[in-house]
C-alpha cells in the first residue's frame, strides 16, 4: 500500500508512514510480523530498535512503522574495518655517489711526493758527486785539495758509471781548463828547458784525464801519448819513449812537440838518419 500523504510504499498493517510519519487513516489489518522486518533488496542487513515502542526497524528509516515515532539518528552502515596502513620508516637520504671520500691520505701523499721531489732536486743540484765535481771545476780546483778536487770526484763518479750527458758537460767545461793547465807546463819545453820532475806526472795526469773524457778525439789522444813518451824519455827508457812518440805523431802529425821529442829520442838511440828527419 502507499502513504496517502507522500505516496511512499509501506507494508500492509503499518499505521504510520515510515517516510513522512503521517498516520495511515485506512489501514488494512494485517498480522503483525513475528520476525524482524525483511530488508528491501539491496539494503544492508542491519536493524535498529525504535526508542518509543521497541519495534525493530530497518536501519536507515526515518520513522517507526509501528508507532510513527521519529527514529534516532540512523546507524552508520557497517563497513569492513580498513586494513592498517603500513607505514614505511623513512630512509635517511643517501647520495647515489656514496660517502664523500677521505681526502686526507691524498693530501699527505701529495705533500710527501713534493718533499721527495725537492730532496731529489737538492741532491742532484748540490749534494751529488757530479754537482760537487762541477763546482770544483768552476773554482779551478782540478787536482787539489785532495779528496774534494775535481779529479778525485771524477774518479769516484767514473767508478759509479759516467753517463753520456755528464761526459758532454765535461767536454765543454773541463777540456778547455785542462788544455790551459797543460800549456802552462809545456811553456818550459817551448823555451827549451825540461819540466821539473814534479811537473811531468802532472802533465801525464792532465792528458790522461782529457783522454778519458774524449776518447774519440785524436788530438787529445796524441797529447796523452806525447806526455807518456816524454816521461819515458826523462826516465831514460828510450825504447818505450819511441813507441809512445811514434803513436803521438800518428794520431796528430801537426803537433810540433811530438816531432821534437821524437828527434831527441832517435838521437839518444844513435839513429842519426831518423833524428835528422825529425
């Protein structure tokens, strides 16, 4: 049946409209339902009790169908309890590049490398045997003082291995000084006098040193052979003197000192024809 006021469909036997609460003046007698009201199709199967008459009314109705009383605020439709939200603990931000590298070892290593390089530079510039020898040459200390002279340092360096670079430096710096020192000694021979006995070994030493520095220079080798021949001649070893002097002339036939001593040697050997040639 329908409500006469609002036209809402109500069950048979209802005395009041459960939509607008109006009294149904022409009720159709109907047995009072013994069980709970069957909910409409699609409605949620939940009930509420009328606070006035105690009748069970479907949830969501505004008025009681038994007494017409206004029902209390409708019960909320039962819904499944939401599943607890899983809270993911916050992860501290971490750069994809990883932790910043510790630069302290690199700084220490760089400083150590600089110190090592500085020590190497100081060594080769001031403390090495070669550096000390070069400074002795610059000071003119070729053969003295003993132990720290250029010649003593050269002998030490030669035992360690003389590089081509060092040899070239000595050719440029030392050879002119050796020639000058030998010329001072040979000045006496140029004037016709023999050298002092102490000067002869020094002349041999000068030209020997020059020959070690420039072993491919025939002019240097000729002077070294001459010094050896002259020393043998003064020691009255005419046979050895002749061999050295002939070698000197062969190595450099433009040096007058070799020819002069060679003629003197031939005279000492009573070889007048060769003495006359020289």
